[in-house]
C-alpha cells in the first residue's frame, strides 16, 4: 500500500519504522520541512513554510494554535498540489501531531486512513507545568497557557482514525475521550547494538580511555536543560566528586533548548548552571562531550558504572531505555514516565527529582559498591529485552498497527 509519513524533522520517530515498511513491499514516501537536511533511505518530498510573526498581545493564548495551524495550512496546500498534479493518493498517512502538520490532511485525502503519533498532550496540572517551581510558575495563568497549547493536539487526534503513543503515561496525558483512540507501542531500542560489552572503550577529551569496570558516571540528553534535570545533577556533583576521588563524570548533550524556556541573559543553561558549582568541582574529572555520534554514545553506555537520568513528568527519552539495554545501573528520577519503566531496587534506583542531597547520596553509593547493583543491571537489560526490544517486540506491533489500518483485502 501507499504510506505517507509526515514529520517536519523526518525521520524522527519513524527512523526505523519507515524502512521496515518499505522492506515489506510498501510504497513509502515522506513529507518534511524544506529546511530539514537529515538523511533518509525513504524518498522525501519537501514543503516550504515561512512562519509569520505573531503579536502575542493580540493573539494571546491563541498564538500557539495560529502557529501550528498555519503550518498545517502550508502542508495541506502542498499535499493538495501533490494530489492535483501527480494524482497521488496514499492509503495510510502517519504523521506527528506536534507541529500541526496533520491538521487538514483529511480534507485533502478523505479516503486515506490518518494515523497520529500522539507523543504528549499539554496539561495545566499533573505534568510538567508547575512541577519545578524554580523554573515553572505554577500560577493559574500558566495552567491556562498549557491548556491553550493543547488545542491543535486535540484537533489532530479528533480528525484522525487512530493514535499511537510510546508509553502508557504519555497516552494518559490525553483526555479520556481521546485516550480511547490511542494504542501504546514504544518505538523500541536496538538491543543487539545496545548491549553489554566488556571490550568497549571510550576516549575522554584529555585522551584517557575508560573501560567497563572503571568508575564512570554518565549523564546524557539531547540538550542540557532543566526539563531533563541538568541543574539537579550538577548541584549533586560536588559531593559526589568529593566522596569519590577516582570518579570520572561524562556529560553528553548540546547547549540548545529542546523543552521549556530559555534562560535569561546571554548564557545558555549549560554555562548558567555550571557557573553555580564551578568553584566546587574538580573540572579535570567532569567531561562535557557536547553531542556525540551514536557509536560513541553506545560505547559510553557500555563503560558506564552509573547512569543518571532525570526528567520532569514529560516525554521519556529513548536514551534511558538504551542505557538499561546496555546493562547500566540507571539512577532515575521518581517521576511518572520513569516509574513506568524502572522499579526501585529491582531494575534500577529512583530518587525524588528535586532532592539534590538524595541524588548525591545515591550516586555515591552506586559508584562505591558496583557489585551490589549487578542484579539490577541484569534486570535492566532484561527489561529492555522483554518490553522494548525493537526487532522482536516493538517493530512487529508497529507494523501491525500501520498495516491494520490499510485497505482490507
């Protein structure tokens, strides 16, 4: 069948699914933003979207919907042209709802099945808003702003045939009337690649090489920012380094903003938080790697003695499950997305997100006595195999989800 993937940063969440469906004989095409230069083995079509400047004083809470629906209009017009000039009609459209791209596709192709990647539904309470009072004002205005941001997400799913979320908790952020439309299937991790390896080696910026068994503490995110607990981790580090004089800390992540707001002033989150603790850290043992190639990330997880992962009640990072798949002892934040995967004392350890002293104590304990946590590391690996293995577990379900919405034979 003909399958159209829609994602402004394709391949995004369809990185492995699209090639698998192509391999199964389906005619797969992707539609993405003109500025997206990511490589893909799937044929890619591009639309050009010029975002308009919006006066927040006039648009008020509608500003987000204006931005998302404007992109949706751009995409719909590009698709209409595709239908009129090429006669292209997909059997199934699978798009991410986060940027409004799917809003009007049923108006172009009413005969197609529209599937939505329903990653997260913004809520005024019970999720990220107001969770960390240092950076998120829990005022009623913020509650209304968050609910206003969900307008296009609700519309996208309402006009779709079905939705898919990667975790139960992320699906639960949707209102009950929409939650019934969502199937939960994780994207999966490649457990064959991300596996324990005693031969793994990772080179630090100063040329030192670390290996499994060395005292290595890791922290990984796409960007270093409060949503992923960078500030808590850095504030916990002085006590950790003082107690563990041989520990090496490896931090992976960029200095941009993926989620939440930007800090005031000229500094990004990385330097702003680092400046708080710089004078109390042995920076010769704290290694900022920036963004690294996937093979380096893999090796880093394979040599890590302890991996710290924190997140607001928000989208769960693939990297946490990848770390578990590599056999890491993951110390995670006691927040709903993490608790869905990690059971404290069974396949990892949990610490209250905001408890800086608690983080220091748990990380010190984990670094000091690795033998104690070998059963947890083994259980973490087994969790990845049993619930998140891409090829044996998740991918077959994803394929069935898409193919099940195709034309009936």
